[in-house]
C-alpha cells in the first residue's frame, strides 16, 4: 500500500504533505502501510534531503506521520528526529511565519495528533481554522464542525446537570 502513497511524489517537494497525511491516516485506521516511499525522502548518503527543511507544511505532516512507528521502523524514528529539529528551527528563525501556523506547530510539538484526545484536538483545530478566515476554502465544513462540537458540548453539560441533581 505504501507505493501508492508516493505515486505523485517527485522527490522535490511535490505532495509531501499529502503523502505523509495519507500514511498517517491509513496507519491510524490499522492498515498495513509500506515504508518504501519514505526512502525517496533520503539522499544517496542516507540523510534526509535538504529541501525538506524548507517545506513547512510537508514537514509538519511528516512529523505527525512519523509518530505512528512500530518497533524497528528506523526510518520513521529518523524522520521524527529530523522533523522535530527542523520545526523547532522554523519557530526560532522564521520571522515571516503565519501566526496561526506557528501556533499549530507549537501545539503539534507539545502534543502530537496521535497522542491527543480526539475532542481536544478537534477544539484546537476549530480555533486554528477559525483564525484562517478567508484563507479557509470550505467555510460550510468549518461551520458544521463548530455546530457538531457545540452540540456535543451541550449534551455533556446536560448530562452533568442531571448527574448533579
């Protein structure tokens, strides 16, 4: 299955974000995903290619994907180390970084998506995407997500009221 993840990946940054995202989502759902595609991220000396450190969105996606490693998957351990180092460097040196994206990196470094309680991650994501404003391509989806979150929150409040009576 891993071969398909990197089909559109040309080794120069094209679609790193989506390839790493697909890897993470498939792994989270229990699908066996090959690591072969990740070898394209390395140069002939066995180190991660230099351009990866400049692809901020792709690097964050790689960071999240690398957290879903099994014992013995050294390439994911190396990817995690590489991504962590470079994301921290981006926060320290890149003064032009979007404030919302900076908060997203900070949150990911603090609590990776894989280790986060889903509703907590949903709450953080709602805040992040709300700040995107006009940049967000699907306002209806954001509105729906907010409604869903608020309905569940209301349900939990009602349950707490009933329990405390």
